[in-house]
C-alpha cells in the first residue's frame, strides 16, 4: 500500500524565508501544493521569492515579521491568517549567528543571538499554537504541525559559535516541551538539526582554508545543499506523520555519527 502526501489546501508559514534554508523550505512546500506565507524583515526579498513561487505555479503571500518584537509576531500571524487562512504548518526557521570566542561575547552579541534564535522562535511558536489550539477545540480531528529548525550545534559544541550552540540547544529542549504540552491538541512539534549546509551566507566561508578543513572532517567530505532537507521537512509537516512528535532529527550526512 502506497502513501501519497498531499499538501493541497494547507497553509504553511515559513519564518526567515527571505534567503537560505527558509527560502528553500517555502519553495519545497509550495511545490508540494501548500499555500506558503513568507515571513521576514526583508520584505523586498520576500516579494522576489513570491514571484519565483508563482512563476512555478505555486501560491505565496508576504508578511513582514521581526521575531525579536512580540508585537510584530502577533501582527504577522494575524495578517497571515487574514491573507491566506488558518495556519496548518509553521516552519520556525529564523536564526542568526556570530563568530567569536566566549570571552569576547558582549551583552549585545548575546542578546542578538538569543533574542532571535530562542526567544523569537518560542514566541512565534506560542502565538501560532494559541490559534491552532482554538481550532482544535472546535474540531478534535484537526492536525497541525510545527517544525523548529535547530542545528547540530544544539547537540554538540562547535568552535567559535558557543552562544549559537547554546541557543540551538534551547530550541531542542523547547521542541520537546512543546510536543509534550501541545500534542493532545493535534499539534506535532519536531525539530530538524541540519549539519553544514551551503547557502548564500556561508558558501564563501566553505571555500576558505578553515572552511575546507571542516568539510574534510565529514564522512563524505561535502557540505549539504538546502534541497537536501526537502524530504525531511515534507515528512514532518505531513498529516501522515501523526505519530512523530517531539523528535529531534539530524540531517548532517553522518557528521554527528562520528
């Protein structure tokens, strides 16, 4: 017996969608039939992405979102549901990083990373879940999905990005806490922990001597591409994944298996 996953009629909101993994996640979901809500501070980049998705036959909406501002989060979710409809799937992807030793981290550096990666991710999920729970109370059969984007850096310490590692470790625990508390409402909350994925933000780094040394330590000596995460994302976002809840899944080509 085969299983065919169909996203027709689904509304998926992707945060941090203006570039990198977020843009790819949006394209993957749109390609599978979902209407996607593109959320980020960089609205002009979102409009360009919307045009690409529509040119490929998909449907997309644009909302401005600053995940460090609770007011912006509430407004973006309300706007998304007015424009597209009730959110079925949240891909909680916004994230930032900086490279430095822990002794050199300033209060501003710390807040910059934690406010986006952990605090922001928490309140985006919380505010979306409140609406999901209200709908579930009206229809207990209703299924919702939240996919938090963590990192292998949340599972092991990587050099020069200690605060980023701390923030993503928080996302891992946040995912488990949400899964336990919200599962009874038909909300499955899971996390993807990508390894080294080449995007426009880090491709130049992977071409440096230090970057190549990191890649050479991987089992197949290659960085991943954003599209390498498509299958896992579409699995976790599907109604058919109803028994996958609180999972933290690495997609790192064997990096953390060593």
